[in-house]
């Protein structure tokens, strides 16, 4: 990813960290998170890495329900908020995860991978696969419904952020080349031409 895009993301999320820390989660996001938690508990998963953890609201949710949770984000202000919640959190991006192979039973990524350019997304997914244990579970939540990428000129954040969107068919094709697709759900949105794409994936092979 272009270094300028990364710097813009860090600046935008540093600036927006306080607002996001006060923001209540939409009910449909809660429902999708609970769907993933149920599967984790059913399969007795113990350790979870949240990438793009933001202020740590989801990491805290999983931690409070018994999971050994690790949180990373590229924004130091976001990680500060995570640490204030008592979470094990570090400033890190997901292009080069500083963890050994097969470190985690699960990975959770909500609305962060949509900042990855299409040219880089396969390598990022492979990096996630690398740190997942065999049979590990990966939650991926993004907005999409059409194929496009670029800086969102109508973005309310400053600097404006880069977004990459996939059609449902293209996203399913992409993730299925790397993981086993366990669950795919589309959540319609009231505004705009995008919807939410909720996926649960499994690391069904050990390379």
C-alpha cells in the first residue's frame, strides 16, 4: 500500500478516536459479532487476534467472554483507547503481523480490510492465514456490493481515506481461493449503494 495512504489513515483515525470511543455499535453489527462468538464458543476456541481493532470495543467484548484477546491497529490513539480498557494492544498494521505462524485460534477484522488496495488484498489475507492455527476461524466484515477503489472524496474524515469495495461474487471468489467459506451474509444499508458483507472463514489447510 502506498505510504501516503497509510499516513492518511493514521491521521484520520487518530483524529477520530475520541468520537469512535463514545459511539454505540449498530444492532446489526452486534448480531453479526454474536454469530461469530457462538461459533468460537461451540468450537472451544481460546485465542483471538483483532486487526484494525479501533478503540477496542469488540476486543473487550470477546475478552469479557473468556477469550485470550490481542488487539492491533495502525493508529496510536486507537491503541491508547484499547490499553485504557485493559486490553493487550499494540500499534501494528496487518501487512506484516509480528506473530509466529499458527499463533491464534481466531482472527476478527471489522471494517479495516476495506482500506487495502485490490493489488494487496491477497497478500494480506495470506498473512492472516499464516497466523491462524489449522481449523482456525476468521471473521471478515466489510462494505461492498460493487467493484471500485480509490480515495472517497465525500469522506467526512480528514485526511480523506482510501477504500476498496468488492461485489458479492468477486469477494466470495477472492476469499474462497485462500480460506473455506463458512458463512456469508449481506446486511442492507439505508443510505448509498453499498451493503455490509459479513463473512466467517476457516483455515481448513495447513501449509
